[in-house]
C-alpha cells in the first residue's frame, strides 16, 4: 500500500517527463490527478484523440454568481501525461479535485495557475537566496535546466516544501487539499498493497500527504482502526468543509467487514468509469453527482453537485498557446508554451536552436536587421550566462538575455518582460516583443469531431444554415424586410456573444439612424469554435444566450450611461426586447443610478425616438423602451433638482439641456409611460427656476419647461391671457419679466440658452411683432456697460445659436422695427470678420479708453 | 561597514574599491572559479560582490535585477563595450563603479563626458614643459584614462558619453575595434599602445539628456546596451531610501533616524509621480526626474530640517516643503500637477502621515 506523492508544476516539461518515468517504474494501480472530479465519468471524451492544447471549459451561473474557468492541457502537461500514460499502463486514472464551479475556485479562471504565486513571500525569499529575479528564473535553474537529473524528485520536493513551508494556505486551498486527500484515502482503502501515484501541484503535495496519512478519526465506522486509512473518506466530510452541500448525504461508510476485506488485499471493486445513469452533456442541467454505480457499496468520495437552481457544465474547447501564455499575476503558470513544447519534443540544445531560429525568422520577416555577428554575440553571451548561472547549457532565459543584449541597441522604455511577471506592457521594444512571441508560439488545438458540444453550437449551426448565412460570403441585409430583420438579428446575437466569423461593416449606428441596410463581411474564423462553445455557458439557444450576455453587460456597465445606451441599442438590434424581463430591470437599475444628466439624456432621447417612431426594428411602443424612458425621466428630474453651481456660470451645459429637452418630449408625447405625474414634474421645474443656487442655464430651461408643460400656470406668478391671433404667445411677457431678474450679465446668456433649448417655439419668438422678451432683452443689452457687454457676449451668442438663421433674421427685423430704423435685417446677421475678433478689438478699445480716463485724458464719449 | 584608514575617513567619498576593500579581499581569497583573462575576480565572485551574498557576509550594493548584472558582466567578459542607459538617478554610475572595482580592483579610470570633453581627455596629452625641453618621450606623455586602461589592462568608465560631441565619441571607434592607440609622436614600438587583456569600457548615458539616438550607429554597434530601470518593488525602495538617508543624515550630524511612516509616504509619492499612476487609477507624470536618488536627497533634507529646526525627525510638512524644490524645479506645470496630486490623490488616503501630508498641502510654494 505505497502511495507516491508527486508534486509538479503545471505545464512543466521536466515534471511531465518525471511523471512518465514514475508511471513506467511504478506500474501503479491508481493514478490520482489534480483535475475536476466531476469529469471522471467523461475521461474518454478527453482521450478521443484531440490535437492539444485543449481545455476543459467550465461554467456556472446562479442568481448571485456567474463564473467561467479553464483547465488547460497541453502535450507537456504533467496531468495529461498522468492521464494518458496512466491509462496506457493499465492504471485506474481519476481526477480528484473539486469541480470548477465550486466556491473554492471563485475568482480563478485558470485551474492550473501556480498556486505558489498566491503566496509570494516564500518564493521571494528563495529568489533572494539564489540571487535570481523571478520564480521562472529559479525554476529554470533548478528544474528545466537539467530535467533528467537523478535527484529531480528530491529537488522538487525540497523546493515545494520550502515554498509551502510555514505558509498557512487560504480556506479555498485547504478545502481542495482536504478533498483531494479524501480521494487518496479512498484509493488506499480500495487498492490493497498495489502502488498508488498521486500527481498534484507541488504546492499542495505536502498538505495532501499530511492529510491522507493522518490516522483515522475515532468513531463507530473505524473498523478497529488497525490499518491507517481503512475508513473511507466521506465520513470525514471534506465536501462540507468546502462549503458545498452534496445533494444527498455522504455515502455510507464501509462496514467493518468490507473494510477488513479491502485491507486484506482483496481485489478492488470495479472502477466507476463512465457511470451509466449519467447524462452525457449536461449543459443546461446541474452536473449530477457521481454516484457509486453499485448502489453505494464502495466508497469513492462524493462529487459535490451544483445547487439545483444553478446552471453549470463543462465542455472541452480548443485552446491555444497564446491563451496559455496570456495569464498573468495569480492566474499565471509557465510562460513561453512554444519553447516548452520544443523542450518536450526534443532536448534542451534543440529547443534552444529552434528558439533562436524562430526569433531570427520573425525579426527578419519584420525587416529588423539581424546580422551574423549579432548572432555570434548572442550565442556567446548565452553560453557565458549559462556558465555564470551554473546551468549545464543555455536555458530559455540565458538565450533570451543573450539575444536581447545582442539585438537591442538602444535604451528600452520597458524592462525586459521575462524579468518579471505580467503581460507585455505597451512600449516594449519591438525586437523584445518578437522574442516573446516566438517563445509563445501560435499553436491552436483542435477537438476530435466526435467531441460533445453544448446545445448552443447546434442551435447556431442550424439557424445559420436555415438563413443561408453559413456560406462565407458577404451579406447585405435590408432591415425593412422581415427575412432581412431575422438574419440581422441572428448575426447581431452572435456579435454580442463575441463569436467571431462575421463583422458588421456598415449599418445604422444608433436607434434613429435613417440607414436601413446592413452589410456583414466574413472574417477569419480563428477561435470561432472555442468562442461558440464558451458562449454555451450563457444558455442553450441563441436567443437565450444573447439575452443573458446582454444582461451581464448591463450589470457590468453599472451606471455608465454611454455603455448602457450601447447595451440598449444592441438589445434592439438583437430583437431581444420581447425576450427579456431581467434585462429591463438591470438596464433600469443602471440608469437609475446615473450621475450626470447629460449622457442620461442621450440615452433617453434615443429610447424615446425608437419608442415613438421606429419602423425598422419593430420596437415602437415596446414596453422595454417605455420602461427605459420612464426610469431616465425620473432620474433626470432627480438630478436636475440637486444640481448646483450658480456661482460659476461656465457657459450652458448643452448635454444637460438636451436631457431636459428629451424630458419635455417624453411628457408631451409619451406622458402615459411616466410614473412621475406631469404636475409633479412642473413643480420640480418651478422650484428649480426660482432657485438662486441653481445654474442659470438650468433655471432658464426650467422656466421654459414650466411654460411648455403647464402654460396655464405661469411660473413667475403673473396672470396670462389666452393666446389670440396677432398677440405674442403666452409666457413671453412673463419671460420678459423673468429675464430682468436673472441678474449678472455673465448669467444672462446661459439663462436664455436654457430657455431657448426647451421652449423656443412656445415663446413665439418667431411671430411678426416685437415681443416683450425681445424688447426686454434690447433694453437690458442697451443698458449694459461696455465691460458687462463683453462679459455677456459669448454666452449670448451661444444662446441665440438655438435659433435657425431664418428665425434669427426675423428677430433682427423686429429689433430694427422696434428701434424705428430701416435696413436689411440680413445684413445685421452677417459680419465681415470673426465675431470673436471683433469682441477682442472692442475689449482692447475699452481698455484703452479706461486707461485714458484714469489719466484724465479721456475724450468726451 | 568597513573601517577605513584614518586618512580615507576624511574623504568625502572614497572609491568603491576602498569602501569595500575587505569584501573584495575576502572574495579574491575564496575565489576558485576561472577568471577571464585580466580580471581580478571570476564572474561569479564579481556578481556576488555587486548583488551580495548573505552567507559570505557580502552586502548587497546594487538594488536591481540580478539578470542585468549578469548580462553586464558577461558583456564585459566577451570583450564588448557595456553601455548602461536609463533615467537619471537609477544608479548607473554606481553600478559601473562597482563593476570596475570588482573586475579591475580600480574604479578611478573615469572619463567624464561633457560639452568640453576633447580627445585629449580620452587618449593622451603632453606635459608641455617636458615636451619643449626633451621632445616627445614617454616621460613627457600624459596618458588619459583610456590609454592607461589599455596599457594596464583595466576597465575604463566613460560617464555621460552622449554629452560629448559626436566627433569626440567617434574617437572611441578604432580604439574599441582595433584595441590599439597610435601615438605618432613617439618612435618605434612605443608609438603603438596595444590594449592588454582586462581592458574594456563601461559607458553610461542618460535618457533624459541627449538620448543615445545621437550616437553614431558605428559606435552603438560596439556596445551592448543595458537599460537600468527604477526599482520596481516598493518595500525594496523604501528600505534603500531608509538606509541611504540614514547614512547621509549621520554624516550631516543628525543622530535621529528618519521616521519609517514618513519615508513610506515620501517614497510612495515619488513612485506615483514618477509613473503617473496612483492606486486609485489615473494621474499625471511629472516631467521632473523623480528618481530614487532624488527621494534619498529629499529624505535627507527632511531629516536635516526636522533635526536642526525642531530637534525631531522630519514630518510630512517637511516633505511637502522639500518636494516643491525637487518635483517642481522650474516648471509651473509640474507644480500644478504636484498640487493636484496632494489635493486629490492624497485626500482619500488612510494613515496619519498621509493625512498630515494632505493637511500640509498649502505649504507648497507658488
């Protein structure tokens, strides 16, 4: 009953070789591998004959939490070697770690990340002790430089013992170790005296060994306790320690007789390979717990099952070296997969040659000169560095350091990327980028055609074929035709799921864009298969998956109106408005927390426009949009009342005024949608228009909105006459009064801008007779001092920009008439020079005359 | 710390081979590894001298990537020139001094580059009195560092090489490729000085001044470039600033050690202004040099202010006062950025010293 615990580093070729050697020497009965135990029934799926790298993609989604993670496997993964060589040697191979959806993996996307990276203290100490900069350099020196060293196991154990040392693992790691140890104990109980091989991350090895060798806890099921580990695991309840409640209680512990029989070395019960009762592709159902096939007689640990109301599943996806290389920080593993692949296929010398050849090829391809002399220098440096560092020959870092020294002849903006962990930073020297890329490689895995895929893949394939979209030809779609709309929606849904294949090159860019044609062009389908399988985590059908993906985006967007508006547009483009209830709630809660009225107004205007006028997407009068309009209006009202900043008029805030104009339209055209009654809104605006602390543009707009929304209740308290032909429209007189109260010249223009932004037509500024407002303004401007006028000028210009030229001309005509002058009103609007230049000239003149005045030299003015 | 002979204790800054004489002697005595020709130490011993070795009692003298030091030593051992480039204050000159002390046992063969550097400062000139009385002879020849280094087989340091005029830089070309200097005034075999084994050049250049782009491609080709970066690790940088500032303060007659929390605030401020990134995200990068060396000098000034003005260690208010002179040397934009940093970024930080720093923000002049 010997158990060999092999602590490895994931994705290490040296460790993979060690695993292969150990299996060949040991001929174990059981090979237990760190990997998702819920896959034990589906190991054959892994061994169908894929081209590696592939990964087990796992997803989980419940009311609170959504998570996805990968378990990547490549040719030189020790776990892969354990799996394949173990099978070939006739051993029972099992994964023994918790399923990926388990809370112990929360926040981790890469199961095979270096666990020790989370406990950096010990590795930092080791690096200092050995005088190296990074764990990778240390690892190269200790392990990869000499993979056939006789004492490799001892070195690995020593390394991981030091790394683990006195470190207290965190709760998730402890839960996993406890669980893995329970499998080891079960294997011991099941095997008799045949050897067992346990292949796990080296960081976990000391703990698993300690836990598995622990004498059994005293209890009725201990069966006399003569043999350590004769009691099967579930009674020690690792699953409950890990915080997951198995769907049914722990499997019954072995009775004393059975335990004794096992301890006496009787043959192990049959392995529980593929379980007959298990559903094959559980994409939409919770992963079923792996139940003992023989009615609970033998006692492998319970595989915790996902909660009933959760959606969890695992599928194989093609993986790539680029993805393998891209993890950083806590998620990182061994870098440079291509180099390590070469190291696995060949020896160190050959791998080094391939590395140099690949780097040089890449650089020359990109026109970066690489002379023979530099190559000689690089080679010399690499050899010398290897000697200095005590390597038997140049390793990856020696080669890279040598190449960098010889090929980079200028100052670097960023440190060499292999001296520290993390992704490539922008500004990294191009030659260095080429070196890293050459080590990373571009290999992409391929799944065997018989590999089960999630239902979404079938759904998408059938629908694309039915709509004729699987031809790889560019597609032009008229959105006004029903079939066109259908095709467009399918393509948009694939787009929001992030599945490559088609790219939209033209089409409407927002809800009210008058374009009705879309063009989609086929793109290189790299990664399409993997993306589709991964999108399967969102749902079983394209419609469902798209809605869930949009919902996630809405949640991620928070209260960022720009991103929410994009989600809204995508929802409309996907035709997902009638499919969803949850999405509405998320969009609305995001909008309800928006901090600035401006962007909110843009979203509101778009939603309102679509709700009122849409003929293309079929979303006019859509309740989703109605809800968005309502939420946005309420929020704008809320924000408007809290806005401050009267003391610093900085010109009108056009975005905010746009939001108020959108609110006006909502009340005028979609009043039935809104939960805040019109009267309450008018009260808000009345308060704002009288609030001396509100910004002037907002006050002006609020005044205008009161006029528009409640013409019978003038905000300034004056009585109004009913509109009659030939009379100024109601409110202009009040406006004339109100404008006199605005106060300082700087605020005047802003106030007017607000007013004109929301109530230009209503004020009757275009009627033929000189209105009281124009008259009041004329008086105000005439009464201004030169300085005041110059201060007020920019914002006044801004305010009148709300009028189209024809209306401005009418106003000018009335002004001329009021002054009793004759002349062309058009000429008044045209200047020969830049108005701002004129203003500056007048400022200068003003300055000169004031200077003259000061010295008593002023001419009579 | 090595005890120095009485005379050298009065020196402001003795060279590295004197400061660390005992360590060098110990390393030399214990050195069994093969030495490159002309070297005083093997590569491994030289590396241990620079990056330290706790077990052998060798202190760490250069805080930076070990791989950088290794590459630098290998470059020198493979007879290519070594060019150390980087921002000011990243300890390039210190590294070149240490390497020269380790490799040649002598770090004093230095050419200081500058606008006024001429070929005479690099190769040789004459003692004109002797030249007139005796004619050109070895006695009247005044060798410059390069000639000396070649004749004696030692490392020569060329500081701030890019500050020299291009034609002066180019006088190194033949010297580095042919490894010989012709002295046409002397006759016979004495007219050619061949480089002995052990000769090589360590140049330093500063990316802020005139960049290395100004160098001719021919000269660039004769050097291996190593970029020295600011220290990446906060704790390492704090420890370094603490050690250096404490030593400087002791030399200035201040007996109080700097406050660790104040130093942490100071170093963090320097790092964030240097990289333009704060952990809240976003920020501005100062155009002034915010190097570790500057942080040390600010820490020194802070300590001196605190001690001589109030007889206590410097506090956050001193940091603000001294920052103005370092961070915003002559640029109003930098001063504005510094003010915005103190106003906005520091405002939300926890910790007494951060709060004190925020409270003292009005001390920023201007």
